[in-house]
């Protein structure tokens, strides 16, 4: 994959990276797309308005999909294809229990493409080993500190 941008390498360290604008967050997502492959699961965690969907926009674009990315809060899952790998974009925010995933095809999606989950920390028991946890923190000045780790 072609997007080797050293600017974002600190994402994996304790200080993470700071994105000052939405465009930075999207660029980070594009870069992250070069770090993952089929079967990858990414859990996006942070408060409302932190930029989880913006990061997903970058990931989906970085994987070559022309699809418009929107939050799946009410649909629970969106599928983006047309790129290198199909992306399944889940949102656990409105779910009451992990049992609700039984109706979404979640287990099938885990092996079929890349699975991105907003609010993945709500049901950590369904996150497989190797999941990439990305935590987004809103900074007082309006930027975002973003850190990643593998579970």
C-alpha cells in the first residue's frame, strides 16, 4: 500500500497524533488504510462529535471506495464497496446489548472485509483479538488527540 506518511507514525505511541482540522483526521484515515487489510477490525472510541465518522471517511477513501460515508447510528451498519476491500461500518451507540449484533451479520463481516466499529468500547467482548483500538479525545482548543493500540 502506498501511503507511507511518517507524520502519522506516532499514532501508535503514547502521545498519539494531534489533528487540528477535519482534513487532518481524514488524511490520518487514508494513511491508516495502508496499515490494515482484510479481516482487520478497527474500534473507534471517543465522545459524540469527536471525529469517528471523519476518520472512517479517510479509511474508506484510502481503500479506494468512492462511496459517501455517513454515520450508521440508525442503520447500525453500512457497507462500502468498490475499493480494494469491502468495508463494514458499524455503530454500537444505540444498541442496548451485544445480542442485537445477531441480526446484523456482524460475524460474517469480520472475515469478509474490514470492519470499522464506532463505539466499539460499548461491547468489548465482541471485539476479536488484534482489534485496532483508536481513541479520539477532543482537545480544549478544538483539535483531536488520536491514539491507537492493538488489543
